C-alpha cells in the first residue's frame, strides 16, 4: 500500500508548486495566455472592419466597359439637374454608367457637400432600360463625414442584376443628407 506523502523539504515543495502552476497555465486558452497578441489582433480586425465599412461600397478596378454603346461612347447618365425635385440633387454627379468587370449593372457617383456642415449621404441610383419602362435595379452609395466643399472619390452604386444587352441608363432616385455632427 502506497500513500502519497507531501514534499519532504521546502525546496521540493517550491518545485512542486512551480510544476502545478505551469500545468494550470498550460491548460488555459491561447487567448488568455497571450493577452497582448490578442489585443493587437483585435485592434487589427476592428481597423479592417472599419475600413471596409467606411469605403462606401467602392469596388472594382475602374476598367468597366460601357453598356449599350457599340461605338465605345459612354453609356447614358443623368445629371443632377435632370433629377428634378430630388432634394440635394446638386450634390450628386453620376460619372459613369457602365457594367462592372463581372457584367453587373453599375454606376459611379461623385458626391460633393455643398452644405455648411460635415454631412453623411445615402444616394440611390436607379438603372433603367433606355426606354424607361423597366427598372433593372438600384444601387446605393454611402459616404460619411464629408466636409463642406469636399467631394468624395467616385463611389460604386451597383446592383446584383446583370447588365442587359440593350444597355441601360442611370438616374438619381433619391438622396438622403444629414449632418455628421448629430
């Protein structure tokens, strides 16, 4: 019969305590054992998510071919003046109305803040058949904290609908502008 006796000396007791501590520490979760690396990793993930969220839907490489233009001329776009009674339409310019590299209906929008305060924008672009009878889809562009007088980079406002063979036109459907200051 064997009995488990305690340590025979204080030195052996310290050694057993160290071994027990190391075993407890080794059994902990990796994230708990590496707090600094976990914190740095979390900050990197937050920065990436924030960057993606604030990109305003920008995608693609800007080499989209024109839609509905067999001669290579740009596809039809509408100007802010053609938008009629849409509030803040003077802040929106549709710079491109062409399929993206995957063939989806797309438009690029430049937003200029003509107000006196930093503003956030939500812009909806409608993509219609040239005769205006059928809406192919809509795309949205979102820009946050645009300073007074500042213009955004070209923002993609695309739809998940394939661009039709007969081409399409892009027109401003709606603009929501509100102060970034709250």
